[in-house]
């Protein structure tokens, strides 16, 4: 249950985050603006929910940056000019997550919370190429190649990879935009630099959220001299690799699960109260691996829940308002051990299909997210199971990218940090802090502020955990 004391703590923490963010972005001397021959035409934005003073424009960038004179894609821009123009420092570009989220929508929602930052900065947002793809992809690209499962041998792994390769190639063949093969974060980073040029700025400050940390890292790799300041909020560290990030967060999930079992032991309303809730859960997932639980989802039809489905999609670390999510989880576990998996059916079957939809995966697989072999998967699984007896197993996101038919355009590899300014990070110690801190620690002088509670993307959305993929 969220107490008044907890709400006050969250408000104080969010105030600290906002304060240190403004200080970090404002603490450097302004860079000289670079004159450009071609400037975008800014106009007043129109539509519902537009903050007062918001201006809109658009730019064109190459679909394939290796062929700049061929096909183009239009990217929408928006900005809220600094309110104290005489003391203006520069522009802050929001780098949205997802991938597939629209930065302009983020700015609309968060404008009132960014008043202090806006005093001396133009707040700039854009619609990334991943969002353009999301809005224009062929409907067939959202048909899953399979329903994801954890391969138990080389044969099953090859069958999964073949199914995903087939679906991904069919999506690529249906694509009329050319974007399917060019949504890696290096391409996105080049788009970000095109935005910088369009703004006429020599350097930019950045606010990167969640998956936005991947193009932020790509930008630091390609254009370190163009970064004035960088704020990372709950961002993944693709530099170290996705598998490393998952292994880094499994101990965090184990600690949160211990919070759940302790809460359940102290809460008569918990359906597993009076029992060893952790032992009940571990027996359930072992039994489901041996004998999958048949379920029917109103949206996704019939399926089976294995222990892998439950480990991957069963537990949510955020207890929710009045512990509603943990109450529901305990009830679902109690029913499932009796053969009724309905409490997990929609979420587990839905995610097993969504994470196998080629249109969604095309936005992320080129950033080196998949397994390259069954041996790699097996090694990772052994590491994960050793670290986390409650949740260890193959990562569903990496399974979806298995069979990616194109070269990995943005492989995980060390980042040269020389010349980069110190970065500021923020994250929840119940979740994404481990990701963000592993990123910022690579850059001398950087610091990450931890919030002791559930949440994701603190600055823009406060302390609420929301995972929706794709948007």
C-alpha cells in the first residue's frame, strides 16, 4: 500500500531528479551556434493537447545514410522556445524510448513538468524513424513468426530461428519505405545530428529515456564533440551488450521478489499468506516446465504456459496501487498450481506473440539484441539460472531477434569515452538503475542518482512503471 510517507518520499525524489537534471544541463557554458544554409520552417503546431507556444517543423533525412542522395524519410520536429530568451543556453533534444515512441508526444505530456528547464533552453522533440516505421509498416509485419518458447536443444533452436527468419524476410519484402533495413541506432544517431544541424546548434544537450539510451550511446560513439550535456533516465547499456544487462538486473529482480514474499507473509489478503510463497512459485515453474498448463486467452486463443513463460512474464516488480499487482500475482499463482493458468494467460501469450512480431523486432534487432547460436543461448541460460533461481532462463527479447536476416549494423562493443562530458543518470534501484549506472560509470566524472522504489523514466513520468511494446 502506498502510504503518505512513501508519496512524500517519491515527490522529494522526483524534485531531486528535476533539480539535478536542470543543474546538469545548465551548468556548462553555451556553445556557439553554427550557421546553416537550410533551416526548417517553423510554424505554430495545431491539434489537441498542444502546449502554448509549441512550434512544429520537419526535415528530410536519408533512409540509408550510406546513400544520402537516394530515398528520404521525413521526420517531424517540435520545440518549446526558452522562456528567458536573454539567458538562453541552447537546445535540449529528447531521445524517446520504445523503440517506436514519439518524442513529440513525450514533450506534450511533460511540458508542464519541464518549466524550470525551459527557462534557459529550447526543448526540442522529434519523431524518430522507428516511429515513422511503426505508423507506416505493412499490417502483415505485426503477424508473429511464431509463439516464443525456450528451445531445449539445437533442433528446437534451429526451428525457432527458421520461423523468425521467414517472418522477418516476408516483412522486409512487404516494406515499401525501405526503413526495415535501416532502423539501427547508428542510423537514428545520424538523424539526431541532422536535427542538431537543422537547429543551427554547434552542440546539443540530450535527455535520453529507456531504449533511447541506445541511440544516445551511438551518438556518443559517432559525434562525441557535439554533446554538450547528456541525461540518461532508465536507459539500457547496449555498449556492454543485452545479455550482460539481463544478468546485471536478475539479482535486482530477486531482491524485489524477496520484498514480495516478505509482504505476502505479513499480509493476510495475499492468496499465499501463511505459506512459503517463494517455494510455491518455484514448484509451480518446475512443474510447468515438465507439464505445461493449458490456457485459453480471449484475445490470443489457446496455448500452453511453461515455466519459461511464467518466469518471463509472470511477475511484475512494481506492486501497483494498494499492492494490486502483487495481490493479483499471488492469486494467479494460487490458481495456476491447481491447473488454472487464466491469471497469466493474456499477458504471457500476448507477449510471446508480440515479441515475435517482425515489425516490432525490426526496430531493435540490428542493435545486436539476438542470440547468434544455441551455444550462446545455453551459456547465457546457465548463467541466468545460477544467478536467479526464480527467473533465470532465455531472454524473450533475444529469442525474438534469433534469425535476424541482416548483418547486425550496431554491434555491442566498447565505447571510446575520451572527449565526452560527464553524464548524469537516474534510475530505480528496484529495476533500471543497474542498467543506467553501468553506462554512466564508463564515462569519467559521471554520476547516477538512485531512487529506492519502483519506477521507470523518472523525469518524464514520475515513479510509475509502465511497459507497453509496441506502442
